[in-house]
């Protein structure tokens, strides 16, 4: 199957590690020019250097997506450098270190509002593309109410993100822009959340493995495969989909 992404232009947030890194890397392998960001400069620079050594057209900058002005400035310069935008993958979430109401406000910023702000920035450019598409990385925490160590505000914001994306899919059809969601189950990667849990809370780690019918956590590449497919012209008749990459964790019938 040809994904048809060659020579496309993409922005992926959070490309320095984990799922965002795997998505960026997979897009690069498909011949896409990519701009990415993360807060930590050293991990980002290391990833960029590796891709650039392979001859990839990739740029990146240290930016905090919860800072609206800094995010807007970077986003607009990234589109300019790319020379347009065909694909936007809004991937970032941030660890929430607050408590009480402040925790909810932080979750709202990190898991909903920054996606909305970036979408507003992306749309004028995606409208000029012949194959504009957006992919949001949500989570099965949006629909799980038991068995997982989900934080209530995280799941609630991911549910809101899915609702927002589904509505966008309808309104943007007239502009030929597709909008899809990937909802991962627990995903294991280097320096990721679950690596810490494996070390410090082994019982919880076993519970996370057990939600999958394969009794294991997923990989970032498995999520990237789904995201890049949905982003690509190969998925030209798919919009408003929420593709779970969760090892069959959700036990309801998927009509
Ligand atoms: N891992 C899982 O088990 C899992 C399961 C379901 C859904 N998801 C979803 O998948 C997505 C990616 O998860 P992940 O596990 O790959 O996350 P991660 O390991 O925490 O990586 C997140 C990436 O985003 C960057 N980032 C974080 N906060 C940022 C900010 N405020 N501004 C700019 N960049 C920021 C990080 O770099 P810096 O820290 O240096 O900024 C990093 O590159 C998230 O939306 C998450 O909710 C993950």
C-alpha cells in the first residue's frame, strides 16, 4: 500500500520521545518534511541530529505548547519554513503536578485548549492543501472508568478532545480536511510514564499489561503506524474516526 505522503509537510508536537518521536520518525521515512517541538532542548536536539544525519528535512524548537504566544510564534515560523502544511499531528500531553482545582485547570490547558489553539493556527494552511488532515492523540482513558490508574481530569479532557475532533470532522469536510483520533492504551517507551511505573509500582504495571488481550503494553511504533495511516491520503475516505490502539482493552462491541 502506498500512503501517498511523499513530499508532504507536517507538524508533529512532542517529537523528542515516545509516541511523538515515533510519529515524526515514521513520517520522515515516508518522505515527509516535518517540524516538531518539545520543551527539553537536549533530547530534541539529539533526535533532530539523528534524523538530519539520515538526510531528513526536519526542524525543531524548544517550545512550551501551554504558552500561547510562544506556541503561535513557533507554529507560524514552522509553517513558513516548511512552505505550507498538509498534516498536523497534535500529540503533546504534559505531566500534571498540581492538586485540586489547579490540577483541572492544568489538564484543561495541556489536554484540550492547546490542541484547540493550534488547530486554529493550522486551519488556514490546511485549507490550501489538497490533502489536509489532522490527527489528535487521545487515550482510552477517555472511556475507561475502572481497572486503569487513570486520573479523572486526564480522561475527561481526552473525552472532550475526542468530542471536539468529531465535530471538526463534520465542519471541515467542505474544506476537504480530514480529522481523526488515535486512542492508545498503555504504551511503553524509553523514558516514558510506564517505564517509571514498571520500576516503582510493579503491581500497577501488571494491571496495565492485563487490560490488553495480549497481556502486554503497546509500543510507540504501533501508535505511530495508526496515526500516520490516518494522516495519509491512503485514508482519504476516513474522517471522524477514533482508532483505538489498545490491544483490545475496551471490551464493548465496536459497532
Ligand atoms: N504513553 C501512554 O501510555 C499513553 C497512553 C494513552 C495516550 N497517550 C497519549 O499519547 C501522547 C504522547 O504520549 P507519550 O507517552 O509519548 O508522552 P511523553 O513520553 O510524556 O512525551 C511527550 C512529548 O511531548 C513533549 N512535551 C510535553 N509537554 C510539552 C509541552 N508543554 N510543550 C511542548 N512539548 C511538550 C515532551 O518533551 P518535553 O517533556 O521535553 O517537553 C515529549 O517530547 C499524549 O497525548 C498522551 O496523552 C499516551
